[in-house]
C-alpha cells in the first residue's frame, strides 16, 4: 500500500493498495437486530489501515501474500483480508458475526474478488471448526474485551493447531481499557511479539498530527502459536 489514503464515495470508501483500489462499503446499521449488540465491525477501524499498510509495505511483515491462504477473524468490513487478495493471495476467508456477513459479501463483490474470497460467519469460541489450513491469519482491532479475546484465543488456537507454520498478525489500537486483552492470548499459550509500534505511518495518525491531536498508538503484533503436544495436522508445505 503506497498509502492508506481514502476518500468518501457514498457509503463506500476507497483504499489504495499498491497500484490498485479497494472499495469498502461501511454499513449504516450500527446495531445487530438479532442480539441488540453494537455492530462494531460496520466500518473500517484505523487499526485495519495500519495492518493493511504493514501487509503492503512488506517492510514490516516481510511476507509475500502471493499464492497464500489467508483467514481474517473479526473482519468487520474486511480491509486486511481484501488487501491480502489484492496482493495475490490465492484464497481468503473473511469471517465475523452473522450480521456482518452480507456487508462483507458486498465488499467482495464490489471488488470482483469472489473467485478467491469467501465470507463465512464465525463466532469466536463456537464449536464450529474452520476446517482448513491457512498460511496466515490476520486480525485488526479485535482486542476490545477480555472475555471475547479469551474466546478468540480458543478459535485461534484451533486454527494454528491444524498447521504449525500458520503465521498470525494482529494490529490493534492501544486503549487504556483494553490493556489486559493480549494477556488472554498468552493464557492459551500464544507468544506476542511487537513488530511495529505503528506510531507514525497510518493516514489516521498523520491527520491527527496535522490537527495537533494526541497521537494514538497502533502496534502490529506477530502471535506465536503454542507448541502442541498432540493434535497437529502434518505440515503441508513451506509458507515462506
Ligand atoms: C472493533 S471491530 C474491528 C473490525 C475490523 N477488524 C476493523 O479493524 O475494521 C471488532 C470486530 O470483531 C468482531 N467480533 C467481536 N466479537 C466477536 C465474536 N465473538 N466472534 C466473531 N467476531 C467478533 C466484531 O463483530 C467486529 O467486526
């Protein structure tokens, strides 16, 4: 991503990824009518911009997405997963709660990525297995609430158990009330390595600098899956 600049286009926002443009629709519905819960994934969060930028620059993640299979958890509007597809991923699965599935499908169709990108409901901690092997898992701004992150950790561990080499990247915004969330992943055995502090590169941060606002911090983490004593599916190839 040369930059994460975006412009308003009705309900769509545009994001520039390398020499291509992604259109991402942000929903008006801010509440899940089935559960009464806020639909926090109805729009693109700044951590998604930071992660998409890190994926695109190759400087931070040093990982070519071409030909890789990618899972996004808590995808919201799906910017990081769609970015992976634009970067050449052969298969991308965008997942979130059911109420966000239609919006995600709309974003896949708007970018004509339906041949490589699938959308699925996946609620963290549910019994539903992801059922396939992934080279990479991406997640942005999913560290919001400790109990939910504990459930996310169980899902993530299930994904990584199936393939020892799966890489996991997460970008988040540092907030006073979410500080305990990463430790929920450590409790289920993940190591957490901070790759970038994310202080300076995102468009959102640049705008804040211009307006003299206090800078927010968006670290990008690599999550190291726990060593499993049993239950590993044999590795099926090199991801590098
Ligand atoms: C702050 S939003 C971030 C959305 C998107 N990743 C982004 O950065 O723009 C948190 C996302 O996590 C999803 N989420 C929260 N709890 C979840 C759960 N139990 N199962 C699946 N997704 C969940 C929300 O629906 C939402 O899309």
